[in-house]
């Protein structure tokens, strides 16, 4: 590929590594496919149109972050992502749901 930004290649490598990580022993394979497929389709479209229509590096970075969010959600399922486990003792609950009232 001629005139390809090194940063764009680094972003592509990053999202590729995250997709591979998320596909390694996910909690539920079907959920993983449901969460990751839109990101994979998006990557395919961006690669197919890269020479004709380029976005800014900021836009590509935000797209990569969004796809990484899909991959993390697909790997753990969103309810089991360990990043927010520190909230459980604060709310003194096993899980925090959207239907809980804030009274």
C-alpha cells in the first residue's frame, strides 16, 4: 500500500491484536460473534475504501477504540467486564442494573 501512514498501520495492528485476544476463550462464543462482527465488517469497509476515502487519524483512533469496546464486551459479555468490579462494594450489591432506583 502506497502512502499508508505508519500510525494507521499501528492502529490496524492494535485492533487486530485486540480481536485475537477477545476471541481467545471468550465467555460465550455466540455472544462474541454478535459483538465483534460489526467491528469486523467496519474494518473490512475501511480497508476497502482506504485509498479513495481517508478519514483523519483522530477518526481512525476513535473507531479503533470503539471496536476495542466491542471486543471487550464480546470477550467477557458486558455484565462481566472486570474493569468495574470495584463498584460492587460501593453499592453493596452483587450487580448493578439499569432498573435499580437511585433513592
